[in-house]
């Protein structure tokens, strides 16, 4: 039996206190830049997914930094080209937004099957560079999040 992805995912905006944002270039779509993302595994809570995906995609231990659940969920239509990964009839995904504050820009270890390169950009440039509207919207909220209370 095919194992389909669960239509619940996380978006983790990795940033510094001065609002530099880490972006990763997708290996399956050169030129498509994004923050850390990933689907929840069966039985996994979004925070657990965020920690796992940060480790898998960057080699960073999210527990060593300030990981905040921003208590924000976005529903979006799954791109047609990626719908085969989900059960038949699934067309939408719910994304849970997190932020991860690092003390300064760090070089990360990319998962070569997932990403080609990395870049640290000022938040305004990062918001313009990402291909996903939900990713851009979350990055634009960074100024209000830095220094604010951290959920979950």
C-alpha cells in the first residue's frame, strides 16, 4: 500500500536577531527558494516536525536555539505537480508556522537530495525571493516576532 504524505506541514523561518533570514534552494526546482518546510509524519505533532525538519534540512539542533510556535496556521492549495504525494482527492495542506532564532548567520549542512544552496538575506529580500506566498507572508511578520513572547 502506498504511503501518502499527511496534508499537515510546518514552515520554519530561521533568522537572526537583526532579521537576516536563511533561505534554501530546492534541488527539485532550481531557482525556487524557501525556508525549512516539511510534512508531519503519522502521530507527530507540528513542533516535533519542526525540530526534525530543521535537523534534516540544515543539520542544526533546534533545541539549542529559540524555536517559537507562532500559533499561525495557513491553509493552501497543494501545487498540482506535488499532489501525487498525497492520497487521492487531497488538494489542500495546513501549514503551521514556527520561527527559529540563531545568534548570527551560520553555515548549515544541506540535505543534498532536497537543497542545492543556502543564502542569508535581509528579511525584506528574503520575502521577495521565496516562491511560496505563505512563506513570504511569514517572513514579513518577523519584525513583530523578534523579541516578542514565544508560543509553544
